[in-house]
C-alpha cells in the first residue's frame, strides 16, 4: 500500500536521522540499501527527497543557522536537525503549501522530540517560509 505524504515525511526523517548518525560516527553507508531496508515498496518521493537533502545538506544547515540565532544546528539533536532539514527542503523544493509543511514538521517534532523543540521548529520554518520562500514567489 502506498504511503501517505505524512507517512513518507516520517520515513524520510527516520532515514535522514540514520544517515546523519552514520556520518557523525564515520560509518560508511549506502542510502539505497537504507531505503530498501526501511520500505516495503519503491517510493520515488522518499528516494528523491532523501538524496537531494543529503546532497544539499550544507546549504540547508546554512539556511537553518541563519534563523536559529545563538542555537545553531550542531547544538540540536540529530532528530531535530533531520526535521528542520526536511522542512526547509520541502519549503524550497516542492509545491506543497508552506503552512502544511510547517505543521507536519511541528507534528514530527512533537512525536519525536519535545515541546521546546517543536517551538524552535515552528519558528525557524515559519521565518524561512516568510523570508526565503513566500517573498520569492
């Protein structure tokens, strides 16, 4: 059965977390193997998004840090980093409405992190949406 967009986002966040954990610990990994182990069937959205996020990770972190102020990405947990990078990626690279992306990211942070992080995710993505995305439309 095909995954909903919400379920796909959660899978991307989990896979991104795994990749960041491997990178942090200098462990080699194959993203295709990770995806195949996590998914029962092919999902182009997950494959494309995850590869583009990992390939553009430095730029996503740079954008996030611009709005995180004195609490940069490297001070956040890998789960929180994954949620923020996914949110920024979707805001900048999909035609999904910004408020939907932000809401989904906040819901992921509520499920996998804590309320304080949810507020950070909401604030950062909302600022990026209004300052980087919406104004550029």
